[in-house]
């Protein structure tokens, strides 16, 4: 019978069973399982084989007493404001991509994410309390508002944490981000290459660094080509805000022939508005989005967009956090990813 299919009446394998199978002491097995360094690699391999052969499963609770680690990290979504804001986050393809990237990195390492929401001051306090009590080894944080106090509170509490996107205010926290200005320049250069002359933009929320940087990068790139002014309507990174912003821009600039939209979800809202006004895409109006999310391929026509490698960035967040957990006192680190243009049928 396979050791993994023991009858309920048979006792579970112990450290002593593993030690006998590996030909080493119980203490050596314990050191290998608890990740203690300076154990001979050949011995480590012998213990790992013995664990597999016996079907031994470490007692996570007992192990955490030794390592003071839970084997879990918190994925914290903060700043939604209320339940309606939370609903918007959970239906946004961006959040699913973040979660997928984190899980894909952690799963092979035997670490599990705990999803926590900090949409109000009360729930932020609950998250801090939970982390202080050791219910997770640290936090990867997705913050949706520039004035979110949680990143600074995590720093003040001395808790290991990594933030998705540069903090709005300088604080000593590790973060992963994209070169948003470079991505917006890719969009501008592409619209100019398509011979578009009356170009407008739908920005993201301008109280968020990503929204600011995408707008600034786009305007700077066009200014370098002599375009001193770019009409802009501010959106909120949502489908509905893309609809409303496109309506405003068409009313004010009915002859527009190129649009840079600061995320794909807003572009998905903008495209039907263009159709309703009799504007063909891309013949009459070329449209470029940002993110390369599932919304880009759901658009009709499929959306040319700037690739935002969210899954890779989320995996890097998890890697940085585990580094901070393993090496307390590690200084804050930033990792900036490069964008790429993905050309489809909207330009």
C-alpha cells in the first residue's frame, strides 16, 4: 500500500520514521524540514526522499513554534472605501491578474495567501491586528487610493510588506511598479505613426500616481512632436467612467481621430460610445488602451494596448516579501518593469 493511502486506523508517519528511512538523526530531519541552513545538500536530499517515501506531513502549527512563521502571507486589498468600491475591485480583471501572479509564485513554495480587505478604517485596524498577532508572515498590498494610510501604518508597525505600485507619498516600503510614462509614450508614438492629428486622452484618476504618470508621459511624448495641448477627460479606471469621458470628449472635440485611454476597462466603455456617434474604429478614430487585460481582447474591435505585466509584477511582490520575511531589516527595494505595445485591430 502506498504510504500516502494509509488506513484511518494506522498511525501517521513521524519524524522518527523519516529519520530511520533517511539514515540520519531525528534532530537532522527537524533541521531540514524547518529550513535551517548549513545542512549538507546530500543529507537534505536524503531527508526529502524519506519524507516522500513515508508520506510524512509536517505539523504546521508545531513548525511555526520553531520558525515563528505561519507559512501564509496576507494579500490585502485596501482603500476601496465601502462595499460598492469593493465590488468594483473584485470584478476588475486587474485584481484577478494580481491574485493569479501571487498564487503562481507561492504555491510551489508551500506558502498560502490569505485574502484580507481593508476598505474602511475599522477593517484596516483589523488587518493590522491580525498581522501583529502573527496570523500571516507579512502582507502584499494592493492600495486603490492615494490617501490610503495603510502602507504607512504597516511601516510604522514594523511588519514585512510590499506594495503594488509606487506609494503616493514617500515612505520606506518596498514596491513593484511599471514605467507608466514609458508606456504612455509608446501609445503616443503609435498614434502619431498612424497619422492621427487630433488626439485626445481619457486619463485615470489624477490622485493616483499611475494616473498622473500615464497622462504626463503621454503629453510629454506629444509635446516632443510639437503637440503643445492634448484635451483630456478624467476617468476612474472603470467601464462607466470610460463611457462618460468619451461622451465629453466627443461633445467638445467632435473631429477627434485618436484616443489614448489610460486603461482597457475604460476603453471598453469608450468604444460603444464612438460607434453610437457613427465613428468607425480604427478607420475614423484609432484607440489605444493600457494594461493588456482580458478587457482588451473582449473589445470590438480587439484593442491595441500597452502591456502591463501584472502577473509577473505580482509574483515579484511575493518574492520580495519572502525576502523580507527571511531577512528582517532588509532595506526597502523597488522593482520597475518595462511596458510593451501590443498592436491589435483598434489602430
